[in-house]
């Protein structure tokens, strides 16, 4: 038991020394640190992520972070291995959260995109049905009503311009359009 504790203390001191050297951009120290700790770091990351491919990528990211921030390691705040595992765990959890957020964004986008396609189709079907109903309603009007309404609403003319075009009085055009619209509303079922 005493030898196991002694071995852990020795390892902790050696890893702390390697981290200090990594903080001074010592590539040999970094390679040794990687060789001595990567299997444990990868194991922790794999347990969190449950995917070997993501675990490999995340482990690589952890060691990049270690290389960049090794100078920040403070042995008075904890052991080197604890610091490494904390970095690994945080990075793995960040990866899980990022994947979950990505999945939620994809789902939300898919729902919105699907709704928009459905809405566009529904709107087009409704527009065509209304168009057919209006055309059928116009067919039920008298020729003079249909002509006056067509000139005013489809031709964009004022009542006075419709009257001038048809060669009839303004009150006559107003009556034809009013009576025609009343009949059209009834045929469309509008109250």
C-alpha cells in the first residue's frame, strides 16, 4: 500500500515537472507527458462521449489545450493528473453540449423548413381554389356586371374611367359593380 502511494506521489511530481517544461515549449517533455497520460485522458473522454471518433478528436483538442496552457498549471492547487483530467472532462462535456445544440438547431431548422414547404403548398392550393371560385362566380354575373367589375378590379381603372370606356353614366357603372359584387359575394358564400 505504501509503495502504491509512493508511486503516485512520484508520478505526480514527475508529471508536474513535465507540465512546467511544456509551459516552456519543451517538445520532448510534451511527448513524454502525452505517452504517460494519453490512455487515461482518452478513456475519460470516451466514457463521456461514447463515440471513439469524437473521443479521438476531443483528446487531440485536449492535448492542444495542454500545450498552449501548460504554463498556467499550478501544483499548489492540485495534482498534474487531476488538472489534465479536469481539462479532458470539461472539453468532452463541451463537445456533448455542442453536439446536442447542433442536433436541436438541425431539428428546429427541419421543422421550420418543412412547415414552410407545407404552408407554401397549402397556400398555393387555397389560392387556386379561390381563383376558380371567383371565376365561376364571375361567370354567373350578367355580361355588363362582369365587364364593369373586370375593368375596375382587373384593369385597375377608376369608376369614372370605366364609365367613360363603356360610354355609360357613372351612376350606372356604380350600380353594375355594386350589384355584381353582391351576387359574387353570395356565390362565394361571403357574408
